């Protein structure tokens, strides 16, 4: 692409330079011819414009050709190659900048893809950790609840056992007290000293009947 531009642009500049050179050489040739013919005109005492005198046309054409060839050679060998070189360097620099921009864009897209991948992996790991932690918490809560239920059941059993034992002790105490009262009442009313075992058996039978 830069070589093609380097080939095309000098031709375009050559056309423009040719038109400019034609105008410049016409003016320069006329001026040089007028300078060359000035003494001759002064000798003859002629007036008017020398460049319009047909006698000076060969000289004007000669200097026009010399000037045109010289300027064209200078432009084609010096100016136009330098212009083409500058344009080519500029195009190469633009191409390099565009290439660097494309490479940076690709690199940025690669980095962004890596970042998105890392974020997705981190999100997946975080969700897995959250799920694992939730499962562990649920399992720990369930174990604590089971342990608490077992502790409560054991405490209830122990409390019931203590209540039953206290009830049995109370019943035994009441039975003994009732037997003593019954023997005392029998001794006072009937003057009979009853057997303690019989008195307790009678009281136990009455308590069983009454529930």
C-alpha cells in the first residue's frame, strides 16, 4: 500500500508541477529573453515589449526550454522524491500506529476475557463455598437440635423419675402416718393395741380402693 501511494502520488504531483513549471518557465523565459535583448533594443532605440517582438521568439523558446528542463529536473530528482518519501513515511507511521492500536485492542480484549473468566470462576467458587457453609450450618443446627432434644428428654425422664420417687415416698409417708393414726384411734376408742403391719395393710387397701 505505501509503495502504491508512493508511485501514484508523484504522478499527481508531476502533473501539478508541470502546470506550475509551464507558467513559471514562460515568465522566466520572457524575463531572460528581455534581459538578453535589452542592449539590442537600446541600440535601435526600439520601444514596446521585447517578449512580443517576433525576432526574439527563438531566444524566448530556448530559454523557456532550458528553464523548464532545469526546473523539471530539480523537482523530479529532488523535490518530488522527497515529498513521496515523506508521504510514504507518514503512511508507514499511520500503518504502524493502526497496527499497534489493533494489537492493543486485541490485548485488551484478551485481558477482559481473562478478567471475566476469573470473575466467573470466583463467583462459582464463592457460590460453592456459600452452599458448603450453609450445609455445614444446617448440619450443625440439626445436630444441636437433636442433642438439645435428647437432653430435654433425659431431663424430663429424670424429673419424672424424681417426681415418681417423691410421690412414692410421699405415699409411703402418708401410709405410715395413716397407719399410726389408725392404731392411735383404735387404741383410744377401743383400747386395742393393733399390729403395725396390719394397720399399714388396712390403710394401703383403703388408699388403693380410693385410687
